């Protein structure tokens, strides 16, 4: 049974402030780092119980607020296969986090244990890590108290990237099985990715050095480590590496800055030369955006949609060259924020599905394809290979040397790609493989299709809960009448598209608009925002 005295003693050290209300949202719990102490303790307890629920399989906990400002922090749970927490437990997390007192918390726990039929005699194992935020260390200590309260075995993965933590969870839980994912250490991760990368680029001329904007975050250390393993197969030039300087994290740099401002980080002015490629990670290294300067020195961005197009086309070619085009179908998953140019390009070649914002929606939809390529426009994404597809790769007998080469490349891609979650490091290597194979420059990659000019604006409203959507968040059903006004506006613009949805991570409503020409996209966005306001 639960050791109530121990739980009470430890819970009393992490009391919930009465005026706060927490919500496990699309990005877990996320708010000011200074107010998360009680949440961390309770998440520790919940993670420990979830592990028992899975017969002692390891559950992951990642302490990060990703691309948010440095003073924010957050926490997410990772399920045994390295995936995001199952939706029903998001509610349990929210309920536990909001219990007003220690007694109420213990009562909630007892109800949970009973309703979910958790066998408390089972072992409990949790692996946890954090990004470089200054509030991280204290929050991890609170989390550890939560694990102690349930008697869970904790493994501290230290300061690491979100995708490495996901990798570790999957690697630990598949150790010694036929689905072994890799060695369960950061070193194992680096070895797995770099080995696959080297095989994939063997014989190709080395590409130009790549500038990597590390967002002054945890990507800094991951980039330094992978460089050791890559040797001279790919030269990385890291920038924005001040991971321990106060105030630097995500500040005027990183993937979110580049995507939302559609600008080069000021720190790279004069560094990035015309024709050269660069990329930006976000604060926890699960998102990546590429860019280059054209010959006139203009900044050009290659976002998640461009990555999806590049990667999907490459995989389709390999499947064909391996002689598997009748057995394996590649599909794409996007959200409403995908550029209309990308959707048009992709949908004329492959099945494309649009789902609601949030990685878990994309991930689950991608699981329905043999090979599912999913990317959010903001640079979070990966590629999933179904179990049947992996089996075909293992058993297919190629009948020509070309088929054999194609098949080997596909197998190496399954090793290079972090299939648990979007991963800036793995996605970067994937992009570099494709560019090396196609001998593409940034401009050639960019010319696959033309992005429609677009604008994303935030609108602060008194109550964002009145905004309800349908059709993968592309249309409003409430407030009544608003959607038809948006439609009336949108029709007046060439290639006009606009939609409104409440943010799942901030207290704002987001307005997105695109049109054939820049001034029209901006005008449409501001006029729709005017309707919402
Ligand atoms: P919200 O705040 O619900 O729009 C944002 C991003 C998502 C996703 C989540 C989780 C945009 C427009 N939205 O969601 O794509 O990444 O954060 O971090 O970029
Ligand atoms: Zn992130």
C-alpha cells in the first residue's frame, strides 16, 4: 500500500500555493519556473505510479520549457515506448496538481490508485532529465522527493535534450528484447546516430560546414558531442552556445525566433555567408529550422514543411529503388499551420492528412502509414516506420545491386531517425544526408515549391475558451457567425487562407493568414485579428 506518513511528510515540503491553477496541456505543465515546486513533487509521484501501472517499465520525466523565455519552466511525462503521455493521464496529472492541500492530494492519490487498479506491489522506475534553465536543479530535487514518496527507483539523466530523454526511455524498456532501440546512454544515442549517418554519406563528397544556432541551450552540448563522433564527415560550426549565461536562452536566437520573426538571429549577421546553410535548434533541441542567404544576401527560411517535403521525396525514391513501391506507402501529416504551398506540392504526390496542433496528434496519425512523415511548420517532426515496414526491410530480398543499395539506405535511415519524437540533432543529420545525396544547395532545396507569404499574429482576448474549432482547427464553430465573416474576408484575396484557434500553450488566440503576395497576407491577418478582438 501507499506509505501515507512518508507521502505526507514529503508533500508538506512542497505545498501548493492556493491562488495557483495548473493545467497539463499540449506541452505538459508549463509556466514560471519559480511557481512549479508543488507540481514537480506531484509529477514525481504520478510518474512513479504510472511505472507501476506498466509493471515496472521505465517512465520518463523531462523538465523543460522548450523555446519559452528562460524564466519559464515545465515538465512532461514520457510513456514506455518513448512517446508522449497518454491523453487520459493528462487529466490525472491536472487533478493531482490542483489538489489544494496535502490531505486532498493524498485523497486524490488513493482514488487514482483504486480507479486505475494500480498494483502497488509492482516495481517503479523513472528516468528524468532537464534542460539548462536556472530553475531546473531545484525542480528536479522536488521531483526526486515525489519519487522517494512512492519508493520509485530514479535514474538521473542530468542536463540533456528532450529527444535524448525520449530515446533513453525507449532504449531502457527495449533492452535485451528483439526491438532493442540502442544502448541506454547518451553515448549510445550519439553512436547510433553517427554510425548511421556515416554509412549514409559514405562515398559522397563532404558537404560545406554547417552553422548551428544552439539557442544558448542544451543543444550546445549535444552538438559538441555529436561532432566528436562525426569526425570529418560533417563539420558543424556551433553558435549561440552560451548555455550557462543568464538571460541568453532563446533570446534573439533559436528555432522559434527564426520561425516567428522570419529573420536571421542578429548574432549570425556577417557570420552566415551568401550560399551557406545554417540551422537553429530550440531551447531543448526538439525543433529545427534551416536557412540560407541567397546570392543577393536575402534571408530564406527552410521550415518544417520544407524539411517534410525534402525528406518524404527522398524516402519515396529509396522505396522505389529498393523495389518496394508496391508494398510500402509513404504518407505525410501536417497541421493547419503548414504553408499552403507545401500542402499543394505534397498532396499532388502523396497522401496528406491534416490534424489538430500538438505533436501527439501528428505522431498518432503518422502511425497509420507504412512510413509516416510528420512535421509542424515550426520545425518539430520526425519519420515513423511501422512494425510491418521494418519487417519488410529485414526480410526483403533485393534482386539487383541498386535495389540492395536502396534497401540499405532505408535501413540506415531507421537508425538515424529518432522515431520517438521530433529531434533537432537527428533531423539535422537527416537533412544533411538528403542534401548530400541530391547534391542540393539550400536554394535548390528551397525551389521544390514556393512558400506562400504568411503571417501569424497573437490576439489577447478576455476569454479564449469561447473559441471552438472543427476540421482540424481550420474552422471556428464558436463564437457563432465569426467563421462566415472570416470566409468573406478570405475570399477577397488571391490564394487567401485564414484561420483562428485558441492557443493550447499561451493565454491568446492565434490568427494565421496567407495569400499570394506579402502585403495581402499581412492585411488579411490583421483584418481577421480585427474580427476576433
Ligand atoms: P499552441 O500554443 O497551441 O499554438 C504551440 C505551437 C504548436 C506546438 C505547441 C507545443 C504554433 C503555431 N503552435 O501550440 O505547434 O509546438 O506550441 O509546444 O507554432
Ligand atoms: Zn522544444
